[in-house]
């Protein structure tokens, strides 16, 4: 968990895309929550021979966002198993989290985003 990113159980700083630095969520708009959710890997490794297999990882730390209109720059995938995955609206990297169709609530994974205002230097940045 990124304890230094939490203030009064909310995001202490702005939340940005790790790839293009686009603003995704303004500070104090997400509420910290712990869930055990499997999200597809951002970069599929295709270690299996079955190209239809989606590789996932379990993530635990999320920013809970009560209303999808609170986001600044987030896109939504088509519905997959009663979820829409969240992506950066500018560079289309993701999934960064998911939108639960039944509850209409959003969960943004802390591990998939950058916190703060400084430019991110990432060797995986798409060109």
C-alpha cells in the first residue's frame, strides 16, 4: 500500500497516467479501499499457447470513485463480465481499474497510476 499517498482516507495528490502524465483524478476525490480484484495485465505476456487466455494479476489497493463523472480523463472499455475497464482517455493505456455495471461504482488501482504533478519518466512509455 502507498500510505504516503493517503490523507484522511482520500488521495493526497492528483492521480495521473503513468504513461502520458494525463490527469485522471484530482486530489481528495478518491476514497482508499482494499479489495482483492483480478485485473488483466496491462501488457499481456502470452506465456500460454492459447491466445484467447487473458493473463491477470490480483490487485488490492484502490481509489473508490462513487461517480464516473468525477474522473478527468478516463475512458471505458466495452462491457466484459459485468465490468467496464478503465483506461487513460489520452493514451488508451490500461486497464487502470474497473467500473462495476451493477453498482455504477469505479475502482482505480493505485499500482497502475502515478501520484503527483511531476512528469513521469517510464521506459515503457509508448512512442
